[in-house]
């Protein structure tokens, strides 16, 4: 008999049914709020021009997403905050002295190539902000490796090696001087003195607070930790990826990062310098591009740490966080497959 009832029909799926108060919009705006302290610190340390870099990156990311979604006939979802997060993170990994057209191009590439060509949010295999940074590094390496600024208060610091260029590049340059058989005695003496300054407690303190050269959003570890604690409290990120990432770099830099043999490195310097803290807390924890299993998260973080250490110690580029995360993003499906939990009642 045909059902002529006007009562609404319901589609019932198999249990369990899980309800949660979280949403994409709430998570994204929480991430933006968590990044505000580091953004404010960047403006304080490097000057008001940094604010323009952030604004240009945000506008470019949001505008690109709206245009691309309209052209592809998809719903325009720029209000969910995901494009804004991509733009802000892209700005965070740029030198503070780059011309303003670079964050505009980088954010556009990050959103279009890194996310929209794969179908949009939730379908991208790689972290979009790091895709944009890798594109800028390949296209304009001079700007990406030389447009550094001395942070506010840096000129008053006795640790000049920390406040000029970036600490990791200074470390690599002086290691090359010590390894070069043609270096003069004066050059060798100066390199040893610079390395002593880099590995001093005073240098560690400057790196922790942000009085050091580097990309505009990665220098202040304390401000990044403040934002990450908020996300941890809300449950939007977990401890497994950051701890395994940072822990692996700690062990490898202590064991292999020194010039006096095994276990003579300075692990604290390698954690505080560069983009390790930013990458471990805000990029490697991306829900879309990282494993979903608990064991997989530990493997993912450890893999990021290994690749980062290899690039830093033996690569031609002083920083490896960006490429380590992108590489591990690419193998995330395999990690999920290898660490898939056993079905209940089966042997495999």
C-alpha cells in the first residue's frame, strides 16, 4: 500500500551515533586565536610591517578560496576559517623582510594547489601552508634566505650570532668554516667563539623569548607554547605528534649534532631554534594530513624528527621542518594502513 502520510521520513544509520559540540568553524577559529600571541609577538619584535605581511597573506588566502570555489561551482565556505588559518600559517613561515607580493602569491598557491585542486578542505594530502612555502622557496630562494630583520632588542644582545640572520644558518656557516681545511687560524678561532655563544644559556634564553632572527612567526617559543596549551586544553590537538617530533630531534641532536663525537650535541638549541616548535605544534598536528591512529601519530612525529635532523645536520639547507612534514604527509595513508587496529574477533 502506498504511504500517503505527511509525516517526515528519517534515515537511520547503523550505530554507534556520536555527537560532539565541535565543528570545523569552531576548530579553525580556535587555531586562529591560538596563533594571535605569536602574531602579536612578531609585530613587536620585527616592527609594524609584519602586520602588512599577515594581512596580505590572509586576504590572498580567503580571496583565492572564494574565487576558486565559485569557479568550480562549489559552495563558498570562506567563513569557516580554514583559508584564514592557511594564510596566517603561510605568513608565519616567511622572513619578515620579504616584499608584500610574496605572501600574496604564496597564499594563493597554498589554497589553490595545496587544497582546492584536491577537492577542498578534508581532501588535501599535504599541508597547504607548507606547499605555499615550498613553492616560494623554489621560486625565490634569495628572498626566502636573505630577507631577515634584526629583532627588537637584538642589537643590545651580546649574542650577535643569534640576533642576525637565523641561528641555524649561523650554526651551519660556522660548522663549514671549521670543516674547511683552507680556513685560517683567525677564521677558526672566530667560528669557535660564535659556536660557544650559540650554545650558551644566554642564547637559549633569547631563543625562548624570541629575540632572534628567523621567520616572523617561529621565533618566540613561549608565545607558541601559550597558544598550543589552549588547543591542547580544548582537545583540538594531541600530545603524540608534537612529543614524538620534538623528542626525536632532541635525541638525534644530542647524539649526532656535536662536533666532539657522539652525544656531544646541544639538543636544547636544536629545539628552540628554527621552526621546530611552530611545525610540531601547529602544522604537524593538522587533522587532515596526519594519521588517525594513535600509533600512527607517534610514527608520524618520529619520522618528521628524523627527516628534520638529517636535513639540518647533513643537508645543504639549515632547516628541515617544512620538508619533513610534507614528506610524512605523503606517507600518511601508508602509516594508517600499517597501524590499522585489528578487527574484533579476527586474527588480522
